[in-house]
C-alpha cells in the first residue's frame, strides 16, 4: 500500500464529525459551521457512503473529487457522474451528493485566507480559474470537469488530497503550492473536459455567458446569431471571442459538439452514425477524424474502452 493510500485511509474517522444524519429523511447534512468556526484553513472530508443523499454547502472554495459513481444536484441541475470527475464550487453554493454503492467521494474545503495575493498572481495566466476565483456574486456557481481515472490530472488531484490531509507546520505552504498545480492543470484541460452545459459558467462573466449560450444552442448557433444575441457586430464579436476564449468561434463550437458526442458514446447505446449526425457532422469520415484527433481513439474504440463508465452512467441514480 502506498503512503498516499495510507494517508487517505485515515480520513473517514476524522470526517464523520462533520456530518449529521437525519433519520426522518434518511439523509446527511454537512456541518459547515464546525469547519468555519475552527482554526483550520482547509480540510479534506470523506462523504458518508451509506446510500443516502449528503447535503453540502460550499466554503469559500470547495472541490468534489469523485472516486466512484454518484449524482450531484445543484438547484435543478442534476449531474450523473463517475470515477475521475471533479467539481469546483464557490461560496454560496448548496449541493447534494449521493454516492453510488459505497463510492468514495472526497470534499475539499478552503477558507478565503488560503488564497493570498501570491496564489492569485500564480493563476492569473489561467483565465478560467482566475475568473472563478474573482467572482463577486457566487450564488450557485460551479464548474464540472468530466475527467476519467487515466488522465494525468488525477495524479495532481491525489497529491492535493494528500497535502490537504496533512497537519504539519508546512501544510499551508504545500496546500497552496499543490492547489496552484492542480488548478493550473484543470485550466489546461478545460477546453476538452469542462462540461459547459452542466456548469454554471460564471453568470456575471461575459465569456462564461457566451460559452453557456453556445452550449445551450450548439446545434444551431452560428457566429452571426451568437453575436446578434449579445448585441455585437459579427466582426467585432469574432475578434473579441478569439482574444478571450483563446480560440476561434468555429473551433470552440466544434470542441463543444465533440464533447457532447463523447458523452453520448459513454452514456447511451445510440449508433455512432446517429450521434455524429445529431452533433451536426454529416460526413461520417470527417467526424471520425475530428474525434480521433481530439481524444486519440476512434468513436467505436472510445466506447469500448469506457464500457465500465458507460454502465455506471446509464444506471438510474435517483435522489
């Protein structure tokens, strides 16, 4: 057993006091005040895996690490997720997690004091993460990353979890460093693994607003129609989008369609041809080339590789 595994196995005994069970509803509730009134600036909790929903409330920043299938509910937004998925929550966001069949779901809590000026400076070149930390109105703001267990981001996540569970006199320094490393790598993969239509996308942030609109209308949105929706001239909108999103409008729309296709391959039994056409790819060979360029596998090979994840996602996980 690795040192990391040994450290993480100690967490459940520490975590139990942070949750209260309500026999009437059969659910758990996170005792947020217990953390907020403590001297700790951060904590890593293991959510109860007794089958009932766990009602959680984000600290200044909270991260959910899924080490197994679960459902996550934020307001009316319900997301079925599986091992490797990651959520970022800002303060003012209440959410419910229901682990499936004893799946381990870790919840990282941070107080504002962790994010000093040096931390913010080190994330300034990561627009998505920098914008997330800079939010003024944080109500129900969250980002959902559909990562899998085999991606390099999991190594950074495990290191971060280890540091969050540490209590020595260097832990604040190492938590800050490992959080910067983790967040930087989340920013690195966000173009292919941030699920925009199932994230809040920072409602008070213009580019977040635009990306959310594109995600909601990815089958029909064009540069002209999107520019008109936000009251911009197409030429100005195109240049502004390129500057803020770091890619062209056309490139981003294709990335969104490929992401939707990838999720349909894992979560449904639809034929590859039907998926490609529903995403607006009427040339099957072109869809295959684009998909393989983005994910390193053909659509069929990708579906076969993630059969286990597909089975997890297609099960009914009702809260």
